[in-house]
C-alpha cells in the first residue's frame, strides 16, 4: 500500500478546493487535491453527446467583490471566460453574467494548472492519527497530511466526519446540521434545429417545473443545437429518485414552447442532489478543529460564503487563509 505525505490535503477539485489550493501552494505549502470526479470543477460541469456540448451545472457567474472581479478579469485575459450578457428579454439590466470558455469547466481547468490533483479518486475515510490526518482513498492508497480542507457539500462532509469518528464541537455540529440544499434535475437535449429562445439564449422561469433553459448553441458552447433544461427546486426534489428517462421527458415536454420547430433527437439526465444551498452558514468557512485536539481541519464551499460560483471561490480563499493561520 502506497502512502503519500503532504502539508495540506484538499478534498474536492471544485471551485472552493481549487481556489484554496492555489493560495496555499503560492504560500509555499505542499498541497494535494483529491476528487472523486473524472473531470475538474465539481458543479461546474460539462458534457458531450456526439457533436453537442453542454454546460449542465453552473451556467454563468456574477462578480461583486473586488478580488473576485480581478480574478474574473484575469480569466478573461487568459481566454477562459467572457461576458455572456447582462440582461435578457423582459429583465432589466443587471449584473454582467460571465461564462467559461469554451465551457464553464474551462475556468476549473485553468485554476488547476500547476496543482497536484488526483482525479477519479474518492476519499473513503479520514481519521486522526496523532497530530496528522490520514485519508484512505478508494484506490487503496493512503495520504497523510498536517492539515485538511474538506469542500464537499456539507451533508457528504458530515458523513465523512461521522464515519471517521471525528468529534465535532456541538455548536458547530448545530450550524452544519442547519445547512440545506435544493436539488436540480438537469436535462441535456440534442435538437435537430434551432430553438425559438431569443438572444442571449437563456430563459429563467418563475413558475412550473422548469427553472432555466439555456441554448448551448447561442451561448457558443455547442457546435450544434443543444439545450440544457434545469428543473425547479420543487420539481427536482419531488422527482430526483424517479426514473430519469421519464423525468427528462416531462421536462422536455414542458420546454416545448421554447424549442420552436426543433425536435429532440437524444437526451441525457443528471440529478444534482446538492445543487445550490438554500440555508447557509454565516461564516465564509469553518475551522472545525478550533478549540479541539484535532489537527487543523477546515470546511469550505458555497454553503459558507454564498450560494454561487463567486461564493465558492471566496470560501476557498477564506479557508486557505484560515489554514495558514492555524497552528499545527
Ligand atoms: C444545476 C446547477 C446550476 C447552477 N447554476 C449556477 C449559476 O448559474 N451561477 C452560479 O454562480 N452558480 C451556479 N450553481 C452553483 C455553483 O455551481 C456552486 O456554487 C459551485 O460550483 C460550488 O463549488 P464548491 O467547490 O463549493 O462545490 P463542488 O463544486 O460541489 O465541489 C466539491 C467537490 O468535492 C468532490 N468530492 C465530494 N466528496 C468527495 C470525496 N469523498 N472524495 C473526493 N472528492 C469528493 C466532488 O466530486 C466535487 O468535485 C449551480 C449549481 C448547479 C448544480
């Protein structure tokens, strides 16, 4: 059995994990990121069906805070992001919406440059061994680390902590138990012709089973007509454990008024059980090891600094700083 040693182990190569990893590595720490997914970016997800390409997780980002705005400007300069739109029919001008180039995952791939990342590798168990963390990976390897950052959705993080018999202070346990997420059923449908969706190629809906439809051809993501349909929180919660083909068809039927004369030739469905947090913690990250005998352990992700792309990045940055300051 192989054992790797690192200063800081980060579970999750989503936005929070990658953002933290960059700051920590730049500060001189040896960092290892492990993600169970084959791709990078977590909920920044893309998929191909034949010639069609889809953003099927996060669709865009907005930028409000100074450091994040500077990061977006850097990604635009690097060619991995661009402004998509700032208003669409029926909606007044709002914050600019930025998209990843060529897809949303382009930004995650950019953030991953120069980092040591184990992909398609799940952390099955974590345990405290003296003043270190041990993580057992599903490939049979073990990682030992002086400090640990976990960025999975909080219910999954709690499972990992429980299975490792990690004692959580009661006040922090109560804060973590409060956090909640909505689900999202995402349909990726290939079309035989263009949609009737007006520029910029996206519609947010208030009522009914659909929350969002995005035309990946107009967006510049796909070479051929292809739509992403996101079920509403209520619809997705009700149907997430049902047959995906049937549920996908229901959402496609509901999307028909927006598809013009185009017919769906093929579709796939993905269920995001933890899509966006609906109840968040007040702090930008959580130092779980504070006032305990645990080696430094922090939690980060969009459930801490804001239920969106920008929040996940800011939470990662906050956790990096917290871990730098935490005594070993
Ligand atoms: C359908 C959908 C639409 C959205 N639309 C938008 C939008 O338009 N704009 C916006 O700003 N935000 C949007 N969001 C939210 C945005 O995607 C998230 O806020 C952000 O990506 C969260 O990043 P994160 O790093 O906190 O978590 P994640 O991206 O979930 O990263 C966590 C990572 O941890 C990994 N992981 C978990 N457990 C383990 C384990 N045991 N071992 C190894 N790896 C593990 C996962 O594979 C994952 O990659 C959307 C989300 C979804 C799902």
